[in-house]
C-alpha cells in the first residue's frame, strides 16, 4: 500500500520530469487519502496554476488556507507557500470583480441600476462587503428573514407613535430638569455576575433612564412620563414576566462609541424614536450605516453586529424599546413567552 509520503514523493518526481498527468494522479491520490494535507493541497493548486486552470487553483488554495487556519501547528516551511496562496487569491478576486463589473456594465447592470438585493449580492461577491447575519448571544429562533433594518411603513402603529414625539421630548426634558438622578450607566456591573468586558462599564457616557425594566414600570415613571408610557402601549411589545417590556431613554454623550456587538435574541426588533440628535451621530447594523432623524422611528434587528457613536458636541437621546418581530405569529409568540419564562425560572426554586 502506497503511503502518504510515497505519494508526495511520486508527485515531486513527476513534477521534476514535467509529467503533469502523473503529478496530478499522485496528488489526487494523496488528497483523497488525507484531505487535510496542506503540502499536497498547495502542490495541487500550483499544478493547476501551471495548467492555467485558475478556478481549480483557487479551490485548492482556499482549502489549504482553511485547513491551515484550523491546524494547531503548521510547519514553518509551508508559511511562504501559504502567503503566496493568499496573494494569489486576492489577485484572482480582483480580476474576477473587474471581469464581472465590466460585463455587467456592458449589459446595463451596475450598483446604480441593480435592485437593492442584487446590488448587495454583487458587493458580497466582490468582497466589498462582509457577510453579516443574525448571531444572538443567548437565543436563536430559526427561519427568520436575515434583515438588518425594517421599514417604518411596514408597521401600522408607527404614525401614531411618531406623532407623540414632541410630547415625549417634553417629558424627557422635564426628567432632565427634575432634581432626581434618573440616568444611570447602561452597562452596569452586577455583583452576582462577572463584570462584562466593556469599556463603557459603569460609565455615564452611555446612560439609561428606564421606563420599563425587567417587565415592570420603573419607579416613578408613571408619574413623570405618562404620555411616553401611553405611547409605548401602542407598539407590540413582548410581555414576559421578569423580562419584558423594556423601554428607556438612551443617551450618548459626545465622543461616545458603542463598540460592535450582538444582542441577546433574534425574536425581537429594537426601535429607536430619535428625540435629540446632534450632527455627527450614527449607527451601523450589519453592513448598513444610517443616521437618526428626529421623530422618525428606526427599527432594526440587534442580533446583527451593530455599533453606534456620537461624534457631535452635545448629547444624543432616543426612546428605545423592543417589539416582537412581525414574522413570528401569535401562536409562536405565546410559546416563546412560555419558553423564556421557563428559562428565567431556572435556579429560583420553581
């Protein structure tokens, strides 16, 4: 029985005498026997390059790089070959992108004329845009559309909520003028849990004035912000004992950056009603960056990677709350509520 080392030796001997067919046969046998043999994958890729089979070369190079990335230890002698593989694939991707865009442009199709989904597919194909998908930290619900942002027009309750912007802003201002301290750090240490690795931990830069917290109206908010609470009741908020609704005034001080992160669940959408938005503020969800507009709801799936910033000179404040995703039906919402309640009951003796 031919060993792996013997197949590699045969491949090298065939290469030395210029016998491409014999070299390919030996490498093929070795790769079939050991698909993780990086040296064989690189040798096959380089053979395909010499034969001007660009697609085949790319496929073997990609597998070699993926295998090396998973390997605990890669022999130093392979490092130069792996670097050449990376450069080759980068060059090939650039050539492919140029080819595609030239052909498509000649056919009258480009980023300006393509539909939004086709345009995004082109950006993904060319490597211009990374692929972002739902990656909740705690609970993943299958079968939901991979959409970072949702349009306001999809929700019939939005106009009435937006119509209350001025009244909600007035209650926010009254809250700020109240002698009590209603804002606290959004990222706060819990003595019963390890502290999160977050540069905003226990800092007022990202502040929260809670209206609903852990499924209960925050102390005094029914008196201080009745119009805001009444407006929130218009939205399809989850109602889960000890967990939801949640709603708050979310404040970012100038110079604050919320680093990229993922939310806990993909069963909800996060809503921002912008109340005070200076220039220089923005949010990225997945591959798309948007700016808040005062009085216009922004609705997004926070299980996508997202980040936000205030590069302005004054505070940015939004009303933040969560709603059920519209593609989760009433029966599923009821079952998920039962599920989340069971999760929360773990360890409390029930």
